[in-house]
């Protein structure tokens, strides 16, 4: 079975939000570093440890916000936010610009995926993701088929 999506453009704010979520899932240990710096207050009493940890963590988050905001503005990544349609089957994801131009992407390029209330998110790398809102599929069976593919590929847990 091949699932053909409706043509849609990726929302920039949703992309930034999913990107930040992906980074925090991937690099959760940064919070532990901030807590360790804060815990130094008990070794050498000073409020500067709390302030330093807060500043460092804020700069870390700001760095990633700027990275994802920059991706939405770059000319090279403009195609990510154009109206595209997709053909998805168990072998590949075909990204289609129009009926004659397209690019296949194998499933082994997808590192991780998750599904929430509104969409599927496929993570290619830290800065690249594909998002499929449930509204781009024609039927509920297509959504279930994509979910089945993702489970078979081991990208999402059951």
C-alpha cells in the first residue's frame, strides 16, 4: 500500500517546537550539568553558582532556538517549508515537489520518530525533521498504516 498525502507546507513554529523537543530528548543530560553547577552552592556557599547555572542553561536553550529559527530563514532550507506532497510505503518516503519531480528517502535515514495528538515527527538528524500532521492523510486507515510502518521499523514503541 502506498499512502499519498495532500500537499502541505511545514509550519515554521511547529518545526522549531519539534526541533527543541528533539534536542531536549537527545541531550537531556545538560539539565544534570546545570543542576551539578547549582549544587556547588552547598560546597562553596554563594548565590553565584545558581546564577551561573541559570545563565549557562539559558544560553544553551537560546543557542538551539537561534539554530532552529535560522534554519527557517536560510535559502538552502527553503525547500523544507515549500508545499510538498509525499508518497509513503514500507520501502521509502518519496518527497514530491510536483508530479514529475521528487526525491526518494529510505527509511534507514530516519533516526527516530514520535507521534503525538496532532502529527507524526520523523527525525533525520538534529536539525532536520519531517512532520506529518494527521490532517494531510485522507483516511484514518492511512494514519494507522503509517503508525504500523513506524512500529515495524522500530522507530516508535508500541
